[in-house]
């Protein structure tokens, strides 16, 4: 098994000096300092759990004998999907947005879990199901856009419309380039089906602070004006530096009903 990466565990992050720690645990908050005075920052703080909640959430992502985290199966059609036993979350996004890398980062405390990360965009052609103990299932969906499988739309639409235990869809957007045409198509599909979703900006380690802030404000504005089903707070992540990964774990545990005590703020 691979060794868990540095900063994969909250205890490692808490040893860092304060500014770096904030940047990893709450990347949006770190960005907030550079906003013009008077900017409305309510959307930066909608989900801001205490450290204790983040520690509890981490337990779900740490495998042990009594709590296995396993790849369950892959499916290209809904009748191949595993039964609806647990609350479920799914991750969708453009090919090459860093979806598998993010899922691997979320599961980094369970290094035996095999999440294939491809060098070629459009490699995930199936829905891949991962079972997190008795608590929830996480689904890695095929990427859309470049080299997406022909039956992608049918597969994803059927999944989104039929999967009754789906609690939240995570729509991944490349933090370097911001919302693209194909992302708008995905947003329209989620809105049309009335599916609650969250936008996650990936690869934030690859973009300058100014460009990232511009993307964040632009997307927040887009969400406010054009969406009904999108959670108003963006989640910012770097699978390389682990920024935002601990917060995202906490949010997943929360929306799957496994952290009942977490208040939204």
C-alpha cells in the first residue's frame, strides 16, 4: 500500500504555523483577505465547521478492520449499479479536471483504496463506486467534454434522475480556467433535474492568487444569478497540497447524515 501523503491527516496540518494552516483548512478564508473592502463575504462562511467536527469527519475516511473503505464495482448502466443501501455522493466534471486525483486525496488515509488516476483525459468511462464502511458511498463519474464516452450523457442523466439515495453532486471546475462551456451544460442538466449540487474548484495550487480570486468571484456571481440547486459556497481544493481536502471530507460526512451536530456555520 502507498504511504499516506504528508498533510493528509488533520494532526499534521495543525502542526503548521497559523497562516499556512488556515490556507490548507480554509482556502477560501485565506483568499478573503485580498478582497476589496465592503465586499459581501457571507458566501465565504456558510460551511465553516469547528476543528472537532473536522476531526470526527476524518475518522470516516480512515480505514481499519471494523471500517473498511473499498472500491465496490463499476457500472456503465444503471442496472449494473450497486443496490441503494447507503447515502451517496457523486463527483462529476470535465475530463482532466482532476476528479480522480481529488478522490484519491480524500481517501489518502486509506492508501489501499485503488483510485486510478489517468494521464489521458477521458479515461474514466464508467461509474466507479466506493463504499465507505457502513456510512456512505462515493461515486466517481465519467468525465465530460474531451473524449467523453458516447453514452456518457445517457449514463449520467439516468444516474442523476434515478439514484434515490444521492445526497449531493459535486461538480468539479478547473480553478485555473474557471467555468467552461461544457460546465455550463452540466449546470443546466443539474438545474433541470432539480439535483442539489456543490461546485468544487480544483488545482488551486496552479493558479496565481489574483486569477483565482477573479475566478472565485465570477463563479459566485454566476451561482447567485443563474442557479437554484447550487450550494452558494464554493469549495477550493488542491490534491497536491491538500488545501480544502479536510473541509471537503467534513462536508461529505455532514451531508450524508454522519455529522448531525455540525451546524452550517
